[in-house]
């Protein structure tokens, strides 16, 4: 089999793969990423087990929330993308959790002080004043978020060097300041830089189709030349290495 047909077969496999939900099991054997040391899913499950009313914002396909062994008596999740809403509903309704269709930039469709726990894994944007509004006094927000310049080796391979204001976006210190401006007390802030490896060009294509904000105008046709060049590089030199950036932020609504 010649290299051209290998490239085309790998790209076709990636294009045919579903991008619904927030399940990354397709990448097994094709790409790896170090996990943050704090273990978000385990931490989230522990908090859920001790909550009476919880909200998971931008739940994706509901996979992380559904992985918790115990859910509070009142558990709700929001999601804005229709394919994810359907997937989250199928996963969470049998657990007694309600999934509410809500665009990510709309106000949260809940009353004030409705939840003692709010969680969110990798939100596109964090609307701190809305989180503060729906939290009960003494309630907690726990979120793992994408940090600055995450996977920018991939971004800059396709788009070229990015300006500092783009590389520095999603600074955890800005998140801390925004939380405090909304009236919350930040009780924890941790950061991590994590190694990623892409073992074939299919993994790169699927990653860019799934995480659409990395290269917003990505299509195989538009970037075919760069993709072919990267395929040759992986074939001859080994995995394409990048580094993801994550931070964990915990904030509490004062009791008084």
C-alpha cells in the first residue's frame, strides 16, 4: 500500500467517525494525553455524593456526570448542542437527572439559590454572575477548564504563530478575578501542563473535527497540504507532540 492511499484511508476513517458527545474513547491506540493530577471525575463524584441539589453546566453528552456512582436527589444538567442533548438525555434520564436544552450564552434557566453544587468540565465560557445567582449561600462551584495556549502546537502548525493575546487567553488568574467580581470566594486554583501525543493523522483530523475551536475553519480539503506533510512527519519521526493546559477552580458563595 502506498503512502498516499494510507493517508487517504486514515483521513476517511477520521471523517467518518462520530463527533457527538464528549467521549474520547475513539482515540485509544491513536493518541494519548496525560491526565491532570487532581482527578476531576473522582472529585466531582465525591462532591455529588454529598450534595442535595446539583447542576452540571455544558454537560456535553453527559458522560462525566453519568460516571458518578451517586447523584443528588435533585440533579440537572444544561447543554446547548442538539446531538449532545439527545445523548445526555439517554444517559442521565435513567439516573433521575433532568437535561435542559440551554444555549451556552443564555442565562441559566433556573431560579436563584437553586443548587448547593454547580459543576462544569471544560466550559466554553464561564458566566460567573449566573453561577453565583443559582448557587445557594455556602454552595460551591467546581470546574476543570482549558488553560492558556492549550494544544497550541497543533493550532500553530495549521494557523501559524498566534499573537500573545490569543496565547494568553483563558488565564486562570483572570478566572479567579472574575469569580471574585461575581461575589464568590475562590477556595482553590490549581494548574497543569500535560503531554499529548498524536500517533497518526486520523487522530489529528478527528481532534480538529471534535474540538472545533482549535482551528475554527478546519476542513480536510482546506488543510490537505498541511495534513499530508504532517502525515509524512509522523510516519518518519514518530508521534506529533503537543501540550494541553488545564486548571481546576473551586469557588464558594459566602453564607452571609
